[in-house]
């Protein structure tokens, strides 16, 4: 995930910037850079790879000066490289940016048409061009930034410096974190408190739409219209280690809470409301030659593929098979050149998924990768790559990577359905509107997680758990069971609720909690029947149901209400309480949540 640090004061900026970036290293990044001003102009030094590479470069060619900005980049637009690393400089204007500029294609075309020359593939460079253009008529740097930002759609935290305004840094925030650190005759700006906690504990948390002018003497903040606003500083009492997790006790919990943002980022720039369609970052999958789709993946990514099957078959009416990558690669599968193979991998490095992709390609299929890591091995090996924009996931148990995979698959299915003509514009419009509403619904759902803490304590000493669902909730039952066993070491099984009577029902007694996914939808009644079968055998029922369901309380021991959405999108919400339940059960048991025993984040061996 990208990180920002800025400094203005009486000391050398470079060591402060590098130290701040080092504090952000844990978040994952692929390149780093600084811009430092001295003697009338700033010098930009950037380097792909680890921060140490930048430090070596700076030792060879120092960047002295007492004003500067620094950045660690986690690529989203444009591959990891020296030229795509931040800061981006246009004329005298240097910019660092976290987030995604949604209208970057349009803005870039406009700027190029009026003669601007780009030196990188990033969306960020657009901001530098816009600010540089506004500076010719703006009264100061703050004004230029304000005007430039009126043209930008998306999520951002930016910091701008300009060679002609060396006494000022200007920062702005929209839907991406930004803080200002206060010192004596010196001030700081950063994307995260962690980056500047070694320098100051007096922090202003910048709010939505704020534009901040930072000088040595002080900080002034205005709203998007230029009206001054007051923000009260907070004295931070966290340690640096706590700050790395934004105050959360574990990365997993932090990542659960990051999901609304991650989902919004995955949607950003991809929804075409004018045409009731989706743009897949320039990927056009020609459906005329596709007779079948085969999805290959492992673990949690396999579960998202199972949901993907429902979506693609429903919207595009193309038959879909889903296979565990470790099985597919060794079972001599039938592969045709009319197959589209979709490989899903958060890390993009899973050995089994990579093996499956290699095999599919050797046998003539086209491969589309869905991954969270730009330029990782699986996307590089594939014909097309589509990225979830979840930001790096550090906890071994996948959470935000899963929900953004579901969102990506929904986008892909809509795109395919519009191409085959089997998804009407009216239905697509409805789906797109509901997708856009998901981040808020998810945020509200996560905030009500305290109930899960109570349930986790109540059932956390059970020897086993059963998770049940039907239709597109069945893969979510599998995912809930996987999550629980991964981090709490409690045996859990995910089952299709309709399959219970063929065996697992024998397990049910008063000791066995059964989590039943029963949101409103076409299979509601049938799932309620399965749930009552559990109840009739003394099983304890924890129901995940839609808000407003008045019946479910009378047949369940616990009810967790989730916001309403279209049944096709329900899995994106219904999985959230299961993530929280697993987290709180594991916390209750005191296991190592972020690094559970025997597991690795990226499984690069067979
Ligand atoms: O990086 P990938 O998505 O390819 O990883 C696949 C699995 O190893 C992964 O999903 C694993 O199951 C997670 N630990 C689940 O939380």
C-alpha cells in the first residue's frame, strides 16, 4: 500500500523522509522515492524495489535540503518501475499520491490533446500536470491545488511541493488517510501516523475535502471552497507498533475494517453508468469464441471462484467449471482453445495456481488472471490481468482480498453478460447501482460487529462448527469454515444446506453450533427448512439473515442481521460477519491470529 511522508523545517529532510518511509515498509510496496528542495529547485530520486535501493542511490547522489516529500508505491496503475515511482515532477511541481484517480483516462487524453507530455504510466502524474497548469494563473500553490482537484474524480491523499514556493507543502485528502504532524518551527505530513511518530505525537487527522497548507510556522486548513476550517490536534499515545495497525490489535481486524475502502477502490473507474456496463481496464474479452469458462484457484480464492460461477452463468449464460488448481494441473484436464481459463490468486504467486495456468496455456486456452498484486507471476503469465485494488493483505487469513475478488468477478460477469447480450441494460443498471452502494452498507455492517464478540465468547469453546448455505451462500459457508479453522484451530465444515440430510445431520446435537446463511433470496424458504431440521435435533443455530426478517428469530438461537442488497451480491456482505466471528473466536482462544501455525501468506510450493 502506498505511503506518504512530507517535512518542512530547519533540519535535513532526507533522513526524516527515509525514516518515515521505513516505518511504513510493513505495508508492502514496490518502489520508493523522494523530492527535496534546495537552492531554487527540487531533486527527485526514485528507485524500484526496496527502500535500501533508494538509500544507496541517495548515498551516491545526496539530496540535501530542508523541505521534501517521500513516497513508497504499491503499484495500481502502471507497473513497478523507476519511472512510475513517486514523486512525479512536472515543471517545478512534485506530487506524491495515495489512492486512485478514477477519471485518469479521460484527464490524460485531455492533457495530451493540449500538448502535455507524460513520462510515466501512472494516474498520479496527471495531478502534477493539472497543478502545474493552474499555477500560471493561481495566486499561490494552495489555490492551484484546489483548482486542480476540482477536475479529479477518485480517492486520494496527495502532497504537492513546487520549486517556486519552497516555503510550503500543500496536502489534500479525499477518501484516503492523511495526517499532519506538528512540531516547533517544523511540521510534517503523512499518510499514516506511524510515519511521523518518531518526530511528533501532536497529530491533526485531516478530514474529507480538507486542503492543508503546511509551512515551517504552522498549518492552515481550508475546505474545497477555500473557507478556513478548524481541526483540533490529538496527542497520540500509541506506540509505533500499535500505529502500524492503525490502533487495531491485529492486521486481520484492520483488514476487515478496510473492506469498504477496498471495495470502493476495486469499483473505482470501472463502472460505466452511461452505457450500463463495466470497463475492465482496457481488457476486452471476445465472448464470440468462448464456449466454456474454467476457473482455477486455491483456498479462499477457490471460494470466490465458486461464487463467480453463479455470477457468470447467470449474467452471461456461459457454462463455468470451477476446479482446485492443485487438482486441475494433475488430472489431465480437457482443455480447448474455446476455453477461457480464469485464474484467481490474491498474491499472484501461488504455485498450484501458476501450474494450472501454465498447463492451460500450453494446451491452447486463453487465461485471464484476477490478482491483488500488480505484475506478480500469475498475471504476468496470463493473457489478460485484472486487478483487485484491496491494498496489501498482511494477515494470513484472507479477508479484504476475498471481498474484492467477489466484486471483481461481479464486474467481469456484468461485462461478459453485456457482451453476450444476456444481461439487459436495466438489470445491469440495477446491479451497478447496488455495487456502488456496497461500501456504505459494508461499513455499517462492520461497525455493528460487537454482537459477534458476544457470540464468539458464547460458542468459542465448542469442539466444532458447521456452516451451511445454499446457492451462492454455499461458497460463503465454505469460506466461513475455512476462516474459522485457519485462525482458531477449531474443526469446522462448510456444507450445502440441502446436502445435510445425506450425512452431516448425524453430527448435530446440542454441542454443535451451526452457522446458517439465510439472507432473503430465491432459496430463503428452503434454507429455513434446513435450519429447522438442525433446530429439531437440538443443534444451536446462529443465523445470518437480512435486516427486516421477522420470522428468523423464532427459529434461531442467535440472529445476525445484514443489510439488504440484491441476492446476487449478498455474498459480499454475508461473509463479513463470518470473518468477524472467526476473528473473535480466535481472539477468545488466544491464537496467533495474523500468523496462524503451519500457514504462510503466499504458498509458493506445491
Ligand atoms: O494468494 P492466493 O489467493 O493464490 O492464495 C490461495 C490460498 O493459499 C489462500 O486463499 C489461503 O487459503 C488463505 N490463507 C485463506 O485465508
